[in-house]
């Protein structure tokens, strides 16, 4: 097997596709573990409400509701990012790896 620029390109992009896929998969596993196994993602996104004129601006229930909504939105954003990485990485890897196998 002789070395050329085309082969270097194919191996490089095959590696990049594999790396993107692995990172996306790790993020999905991390999200699943944090959400369903360890329940780590239960932290407050909003600061405590500031009292204006002696009365609080929002109630504790409203703050809890906002935190839950923001946590849910954050999980969706992370899942979307992870899936998009996998959906880009897998075809990138497979195409370049199959091309390497054909030429080899």
C-alpha cells in the first residue's frame, strides 16, 4: 500500500467522522445517566427572587416551575446536539471507510 494525499485525506476524514460519532454517543449516555440514574441535573437555573418593596416578585412555586421547564429545555438541547453529531459523524465515517476498503 503506497502513501498518497488521497489516502491521507480518507483516513483523516474517517477518523473525524468516528470521533464526532463517539462524542455524540458519549453526550447521549451522559445525559441518560444524569437524567435517569444519578438525578444529578437537579439544580437551580434562576437566582432567588428579589423582594421589591417588601414582597417577593415571584412565588417559590413559580420559581420551581421555571427551573423544571429550563431543565427540560436544556436536556432537549443537549439531546438534539448529540443526535445531530451522530447523524453527521456516522455517514462521514462510513463513506470514507468504505472508500478506503475499496481502494485497499
